[in-house]
C-alpha cells in the first residue's frame, strides 16, 4: 500500500514511463483500422448462474360482498327446489313441498323461509342470518357455513347436521324432541327445548358443548365433554 501512495505522490512524473502511441496506431485517425476491428463477443449467460423467474402472484378470490350478485331465484327443477341469492327480501318466502322433493337453499342472507308440508331433505349452505321454519322431513337437514342461523321444527326431523356454523338457535317442538343433532367445527349453538305440556315453565336453553377433553386410558383414546359448573 505504501508503494501505491509513493507513485501517486510523483505527480506528472508517474506518466513519464509510458510509451507514446504513433498516429498510425490510432483507430480514430485510421478508418482501415476501425473497419478491421472486431467487437468481442459477449460471454454466454448459460455458463453463469441463471436466476429463475418468480411465479406471478395468484389472484385472490374476491370476498362474497364484492362479487356481482346474481338475481334471486326460487324454482322447482324436477324433484328439487332451488332457493338462491335472496338478500333481506322483507317478507317470508314459502315453499309448498312434497314428500319426494328436496330443497337446496344457497346464498340467502337475512331471509325467512317457511317450508310447508313434509319434504324429503333440506340442504343449506353459505347463508348469513337465515331463519327457516320446517314442518317435517323424511331425512335430514344439513347446514354448512351459515352463521347466525335459526331453525324452528314444528313436526318431525330425524337428523340435523351442522358444519362450520358460527351462531345458531334451534327451536324444537314436542314432536321433534327425538331429533339428533350432529355438529362439527361449530360455535355458539343453542337448542331451545319447549316447556312441558300442561306447565307454566319457560323455554329451556341448552348450549351444545364445544370443549372436548381427550386422554389415553388403558391404551385407548377417551374423549369427554368438559362441563363448566357455575
């Protein structure tokens, strides 16, 4: 490093050792030299480490509230009732069903539906704030991804299936006390039991358990409902 500084301190004398270029060797004064000169080829990039292109970011689906909403639809196709895209219609939507007909309710928000007569089965999905009144069903009533759901059963419904429901109130009548309720990934589900006949008792609210305790006993996994006293 000291030798470098010594050369810099020489000033103009540092160029005294350089050879003077003759005019015949200057390309800007000799067109023949420029014509014969070749531009060195650029080294191929294949030998260098290539950078892989990052994939384009995938487009996220728009939220349900930002999507273009389709017109409301209530239609019977064969043996299936289709009820879709109702949003706070203001009145009660009634369906007069038959025993061989099923009902599909989808994307209906803040809507009240009344199913008259005995239907085969009902399936509900992606509805927010839906309330439904049912007489009787041959099979089951399925509810999927429908928060703030309310159901009133006046007759007999053998099975109620709840999947990913956040907030539901189920009103059972005297004839529907034998209804079996299956819940999966649900929160804040309450079953309202009617007062005993001939009494002045109030409707009884029974929350569906959400907390499960699991442990191993004698080599077998045992799961129990956690009850909170108080």
